C-alpha cells in the first residue's frame, strides 16, 4: 500500500515560499523601522521630526506575494499529481455526502402540511450545497484560532463531518489570504503611516507561520 507523502514533502514548495516571504516581510519592516530608529538615536534629534523611509520592498512584496504563494501551491500539486487527484476525489466525496445529509435534514424539517419550515425574512436561505461547503471553512477557522495540530484536525473533521484534507486545504487558503491582505493593507497606508505599515508586515508573518504549520501536518 502506497503511503502518502509527509506534509512537509507534499507541500515543500509552498512551505519554502512562505518562509521566503516571512524573510521579505522582516526586511520590508526593517527598511522602515531602521531609519526611524537611526533618527531617534541622533543626539538632540526631534523625535517627532520627519524621517525618510524606504517602502519599495514592501510595495513589491505586497504586489507579488499572492502570485508567489499560488504558484508554489500549484507546483506542489504538479509534483504530487496522483496525491492531489486523490485528495480532490476525497474532498468531493465528503462534500457530496454532506450535501445529501443536509437535503435529508431539510426534508425532515418540513412543516406537517409538507411545506418547508419558515425562513426569517430578509435572510438569504442557505441551501444544502452551501451548508456542505461551509463545513470545512468553519473547521479551518477553528483550527487557525487555536493550537494547530494533527489531533485537532482529526477532532474538527469529526465535529464538522469534513475530510481532514479539506480542512487543511482550507486552512492554508485562509492563512495565505490573511497574510496577503495584511501586506495589501500595509501598502495602502505606507505613505501616511509607515510605522503602522511595518507593523502590518510583521503581522503577516504570523499568518505565514500558521500556513507553514498547517502545511506540515500529517492527517
């Protein structure tokens, strides 16, 4: 029986890309914090005086990080094509099973007259397909909010009737999106508040670290 590759091998390109971007985030923040620290250390310097900082590295990083992560993820899928296909099939089967169960639950929730139970006015109705798609999303959010371990992935998979692979894939997507969003926000405020932009660049590294942890899980 073929043993699946360890998470660190299966997602090697993604992990490497995230690690490099973490380093780039540190450099981008250093480009901003460095001149500020140097200015303050000058004797008799006005601590509130203007400081010229370089935001070029941060600007380039914010523009390229999403593509770098997406490309790395695709390279991993290409390198492990058979495993990626099996994962896709498992996830599709889990999604379909949840949708069927949700359809059955909806039938059982009918009013005695055979009409669907009343839905609150103004609230978009959640279809069984929507509910099936939401399960791994909710599980991934819970995973990223607490300890990220293989044991918690398995526990959340049971609680949400989701496949472990679905949860890991969704958690990677969420962590990547959060990191890229932080960098994008940093770029937007770079000229008006460089220090806050540097803080957002550092904040992005926490999401990238979560991405690496999730991508390394064997579940």
